C-alpha cells in the first residue's frame, strides 16, 4: 500500500513538473513573439544581378528554403504567350498567386523576366525549361508527372497540376532583381 502511495506521489510530482516546464516554454514563446522586431516576420530579401543573364537563359536562386527560377524570355517566348490561351487552365491568372504588379498576361513586372517558385503546383516537384518541343509552344515541365506550364507559368488544361506557378513578391532596382519584397512601383 505504501509503495502505491509513493509511486502516485512521484507520478503527480513529475506531472506537475512537466506542466510547469511546458508553461515556461509557452511563456517564453509568447514573450519572444511580442518582443521581436516588426521585420522578423517578413521573409528575407535576396538580390540577383541580371546583367549577365542572356535572353533564353534561366537561373535558379534559393529564397526561404525554396528555389526561385528567373527566366530571361526571348521575343519568341513572349510571342508564344499570346498564342494558345484556349489551352490554358487559368489564362487570366485569376486564381494564381502573384504580386499585384505581375497580375497581367505575362505574369511579370518586366515582360522579359519571369520569376516564379521553381516547383510544380501539384506535388512541388522541380521544373525544367523546355524551349523547343514539337507539340506545344514550350515552357516548363514538372519532373514528376510531366505537367506543362507556358513561359508565364500558366498551367495547360488537362494536366495533373491545376494551378499556375506561384510568383514570389519581387521588384527590380535597375538591373538587379530583389526577391522577397514587392514594391508598388517598378523602376
């Protein structure tokens, strides 16, 4: 009987100790969130020098643990965007994620540069650039299931993916791309 009482005492003491420690963690997290600066909740800013990115070339930049693709579109890529809108799932990008300055047909603040999260929208698989296909104007292909997107990241209808590629907040400062903040006026 005494053994059971002492065991209960130990269990209750341990339970109370765990409660106090848990309460301490909650208080620490709450105070930490109240005392941090306003900028800590914002995603980091990454700059990309575009002066060496040739037309038709693409680069990938890491931002917030994800890859962001930057495509310097050629005139033929831009012309391909004006064709075949009937084959697109969301040609006007009404349900897409993009900053206000990129809510247009080319989904870009500057038509020659397309910036997007470099992951397909159904399984988050990496993308590859396809510039010379035989059966469609070209764009991006999801490496897992083969969903296709045009050069503005708009998904073709009838694909596994149902949403256009996400465009992160960004703006331009001369020949530098700034990823992470979207300015209202693009220079």
